[in-house]
C-alpha cells in the first residue's frame, strides 16, 4: 500500500512539470508558426509566454536559451535592435553558464550580438563580441561556418579601421579577402567587394603595392566575366582611392593602365588627371617658396615623367574642356613648379604666362587671383638677376592691375611701388625711378 501511495505522489508532483513543458513547447510552436506567416504580434506574445515559463526551468535548461533566441530573433527581424541586443546578451550569459566561456556554441550568439550592437551604436559590445568570436574559432581545428567567419573578419576589420587600428584592420581584412577569393562557390561580386575593401585598407594602412595588386585582381575577375567593360571603371576608382590615400606610385600605375584601355572622353581625362597629379606628387617639394624649388633643381627621370604627364594633361584639357576651362589653372601651376624643379626657368616662365592669361580670362584683369599670379611671375623673374629688365616690365603690369583694383591713390600700392623703384635703380632707369619716388612719398604722407 505504501508503495502505491508513493507512486501516486510521484505522479502528482511530476504532472505540473510535464504540463509546463508541454505548454512551453506549444508556445514555441505557435510562435514559430506565427513568425513564419508574418503575424509578428502573435509570435511576440507566444515567445514571451514561452520565455516566462522557461525562466522557471533553471539556468542550466537549454529551453531558456531557445526562448531567448526566438524572441531576440523576432525583434531583430522587426529591426527593433534596442530590444534584440539585451536578449542576445542574456542568451550569451546563459549559454556560457551552461557550456563554458570557450564553447563553439557561443559563436552564433556572438555574431548576432555584434550584428545588432553595431547599428544600435553599441560599438564596445560589438568589438568585444567580434574579438571573442575569433578567439574561440582560433582554438578550433575547423571553422564551423566559413561564411559567418569571413563576415566577422571583415566587420571587425572595418571597425578597427574606423578606430585607426591599421595593423589589426589589415590583418583581418587580408584573411577575409583571401577566404573570399579562394572560395569557388562565391559570386564574383562578393570577391570584388572583398578586394575593394582590402585595397582601400592597404592604401591607407598597409602596403600600396598590395593595394594595387588587389585592384588588378578585381580587373582580372571582371575581364573573365560578362562585365569586362567595367574593368576601366575599377582601375579609375582604384587609382583615385590610391591618390587620395597618398599612394602616388600605385595611383600613377593604375591610372596609366586605365589610360591604355578604351575609354570615354570623360574617363580618359580622369585617367590623365590622376596620373599627372600622382607623378607630380611623387617629386613635389613641400614648399611655397619658388626660390626653394629653384635651389633644389635637378632634371631627374622622375621629374621629367611628371612634366610629360602634366603637359599631356594640359593638352587634353584644352581639347576636351576648352582652353578657358578653370581646370587648367591647377595644371599650369604644377607645370610652373615642375619646370623649376627641373632647372628650366624659361619653360616655367612660359607656362606662367599662360597661367596669367587664363586667370585674366576667368576672373578678370583686376581680380585678386590675377594680381597674385602677377606677383608670382615677378618672383620667377627675380630668380635670374640677368632678367631685371623683364622684371621691370612685369612690375609695371602688376602695378597696373592693382591700380585697376584699388585706384591710383590707394596706400596698398606702396609695396609694389617700392619694389618697382628698386628694380628701376637696378636696371639703371633712373629717370623713371625718380618719378616713382615722388609718387611713393606722396602716398606715404
């Protein structure tokens, strides 16, 4: 009799637990069905009910983790990231408690936590999740989900790049790109995207030559696909990225490669612009002093290549944009300086005269830009003491422009008038110098 009573008691105590388990399962099934059919409010109600029950099963019961995951997944799908992220954090804690901190079963949750934390702006949590993901996979003989692993590497690399952690960003992006390119099952678009990301990071943080190689790999993929015509665009985009990052050699190489392809007029001009600017940047000296450029004069092959590229660009600008287009001002200014660095003052003066004429046509005789250009021309002439008479003529031209801008009695004329007086004395034009001296005294009163 006692045994029978004990059996009955055991059944009575067990029934509530069995009923609760069955009810939890029913809530989960109902929630999943509602989720599948887009009835999200019903799914939320069912998942919440399941979670409430699962909380009574104990921290080691995997049903708690399943309930947290289902509700978090629903919120993430509805883009309610501020509600999904804390549930993924609870799911991570529950799984850690049950299986340990280094369990591979944490990987999906860590990926989900990072995925929701990033757009929510919780970057510290995202970084920690991504780094822990790599720590766990680093101890495994085989990566359980290569697609997810590549995405984690690439995402972490982007975040590290934002934080200016170039060393780790490059390391992770190189690995992500390698896995992408070597995977025969991936679309060409995915491989190209990975190579583009790598090229940008290489130009900014790593090795420019490897960035250039990544761009050329993109081009090779496109050439072997049906979209071969896009190869020139990839080269131009890569060249511009390299130029912006200060990778001058890579920029010039890529732009030169693009220039050898069949291009539209606009693309041909862009390729010439990038190549000329990159080659000029490679040899330019960081100074605004023309005298310093002249002092460093040496006609090296690199400077000659820069000059040739700039002259080709100027010719193309005149053909495609017209001789009066403002784009020519920058090119001519670079040509003046490149000629000085090569020790070719006559050539520099010729380009500068063209610059002054273009500046006049664009902004007017008495504009500040024209006056500044005339001052620079005078400075160029003063680099050669034998050109004093030419400097006198240039000085008159400058004073005339300033008079048109300010009037003949404006005190702002004094610096140019005094400089012109000294030039006249040096050129032995004493009569004109005496007249100018009287004018200077009158303005000084």
